[in-house]
C-alpha cells in the first residue's frame, strides 16, 4: 500500500490523500491481480455482447466509469484494440501467455486473439485515474 500512499495505521485520517505516481501505474498495469481482474472483466464483456466490439466497450465503460465515452476517447479505444488484436492474431502464444496469468482459468471457449486484445484494453482502461480514484 506504500505505492498508493496509503496512510499507516499509526494515525487516524479522515480522508486519504489522492495521488497518482509512475510506480502506481507500473503496479496497476503489470500486477497479476490487476491483469487477472482485467481478463475476467473482458471475458464478461465478450460473453454479454458477443461479436460487437462497440457494445463490449460500452459494457466495460459503464462498469469502470459509469458514463459514456466521448468521441475522441472511443476512437483511442478502437485504435488500441485494433493494435492489440493485430498483435495477438499474429502471436497466439503471447495471447495464451497473457490469458494464463493469475489463479483463475480463462474461458477457453472465447476467441483467443479477441479475448487477449480486450483484456489488454480493459487493463489499460482500469489504469485511468478516473477509474482508480472514483
């Protein structure tokens, strides 16, 4: 909790300090728990909104931000997803490695490249300051 500047239990605080440091970003982008949580949420989005990326994105955003994306944010999300999808289409071993992170098992019935790409996008979205501090 030191990375998140959490108060020690030695003193009582009414409100935690709001911070965002590069070490926090490293933790939230790479920690097993965050990657596994992103994978689980991406899997739920795929199952809820099969074969429709825009609706999957809306599903994720509603859970993470409780609002709609602005046009520019949606465009950035589309570009990131396409880049991830291109990578995982050409590197299925990387997709399997990503989806194997954590203790829970990934749903093997979901399309590999799409699942991995949406997992990475979800992880990226989960790292937004708006998500971490809401």
